[in-house]
């Protein structure tokens, strides 16, 4: 290959690296690009090819993730991918236990199940609680087993004759349990800035979805929304955008809003309580992983 081809390879790598570090401060991004240029120059001086030099750095996403982990003050000092994953696993499973207890009360005392359904719901509570007392090295694998087992439980109990429990009542719990399995697994393998940004905007879309739906219903006259309700919807939409931009404060606000909505049926039951239960679970599932993942802007 000629020098022009080598130059294009380096520029392509630098361009991809710049995109991967799009959320990093400009000074950090420039320093990373300069480090790559210096590395390639040193490799050529020592007789290695450009291809070998770039291969030694890994892909742009991998290099960006490692660079941020080494230089970002929020992650400096032994906060490895594995430790972040272990912390996220415990926190999400603890949240799963809280939601399992709340689900037992919701299914047993607010829906049609009664005391028998509440007693039956002790099974998922026990399954989830076991994951919190296991040694950390077993928790990731158990999280998958827990999510699959509780999902099977919800489906089987629903289809039994004279079913006391509906799988619809378990949707928030199932969301949290599957996130408790998937999130630590992804964290343990390292999440590049581009992937993290993608997931943040997916979460932001999830937050915005019920807001947009309620706004459309308000315009159509399905719901009667006063100025205060419109103001709340506007704030929630702004929080969704803030969440997508990477704010952990916004993610925490989304998770808190979800928890409040899930608790709302216990304070004021009505024909919409299942809807608030679902929306609350959706918001909790959208915000919680970003909070426990341990990286993001304020």
C-alpha cells in the first residue's frame, strides 16, 4: 500500500474514534486523536505497518471505551467493567425484589386475585430474593434464570383454570427482571460511547411515548387536560430529551416518576389504575439501568 492509502486508513480510524468520543469533552477528544497519531508514527518509526499499529489499538469503539475508563474522573480507580456489572446486578435485583413485593400487593388486593393471589405471588418474591444472597459471581447467571422462571410462572398461572393472576399485572416486574439480566451482561463486556448513546435515546423514546400519547388524547378530547396537565407533559418531554443527552439526573427523575406512578393505584384506585401501573413500570425500566450503570453526565 502507498502512503496515500495509509493516510486514508488513519483518517478513517480517527474519524470513527471522534464519533465514538462524541460525548466526551473536546479537550479529551483531541488528546485521544493526538495519542493515536503519535502511536501510529512511533509504530512506523519502529518498522511496523499502519495496519499493525491500528490493530494494536483495537477498534475505535473499544479504544474510546478504554480511553474514557482511564481518563474520566467518574470511572478512574478500579471501577472496572466487571465491578460496574456486579454493582448493577445487585441494584437491579434489589429493585426487582421491591417490584415483586409491590406486584404481590397489586395483584392480590387491587385486582381480582385476593389473598390467594397474594400468597401465590410469594413464589416470585422468593425467586428474586434468592439472587440477592448468592455470591456475586453467581448473580449474573442467576439473573437470567430468575427472569425466565418468573416469566414462565406468570404465563402458566394466567392460563390455569380460574386464574387468579394475569400476566398483565406482572409486566413491570418482568421488565425489571430481564433488565437485571441484560444490563450487567452488557456492562461486563464494555459498552462503547456510541452504543451507550443509542440506548439512552431508546430510553428517551420510551419516556416520550406515553407523553406523546396523552398529548394526542388531550387534543382529540379523549382526556380533558387542563393547563397544569399540559405543563407536566411539557416537563416530562423535556426530561426525556435531557435523558437522551446523557443526564443521570434525568434518568433518576424518570425512574422516580415510574415508582410514583406504580404506587399511585394504592393511593387512588380507579379504572385507569392498570394503565398507570404499566406506564410506571415502563418509566422505571427506562430510567433505572442508566442510574445503576454508573456513568453519565449530571
